[in-house]
């Protein structure tokens, strides 16, 4: 039951972010000063992290099959950490989410 609730919560957060209105949910973004926040494309940033949360929600739901495949918990951990590492590196390099000057 906890797995289903967790994956549903992650899915709801992903949908909010995919709508482009959830930039306040992005960790650290809401703590930036207003002048720095205004230099970012909030909609693109929100959509990116929404796309990151979708596979995590799906993989979390698949934890229900852990009884069948005991190796899945390890695979889940490695895949989710890889997705998170990719998201951090991709979002922090290249100024991808900065508004054009």
C-alpha cells in the first residue's frame, strides 16, 4: 500500500510540474532571490523535472514486483540515482533554463 501511495504522490507531483506551474516544487529554486529567479524559464524548468519524475513514479510502482524479482530493488536504486544524477548535471550545466537575454 505504501508503494502505491508513494508512486501516486510522485505521479501527482510530476503532473503538476508538467503543467509548467510547479517551479516552487523544484528544490532550491524557491530559495533563490527574486532577481535571480527572474532569469530562469520557470515553465521549461518545471516541465523538465516533471519529465524526470514520470519514470521514477513508474519505477516506484514496479517495486510491487520485488517479491518476484529480488534484484529489482538494487536495479531500482541504481536507475533512480542515475536519473537524479543526470537531472542535476543536465539542469546545472550549459545555462539550459536561463531566459534568453
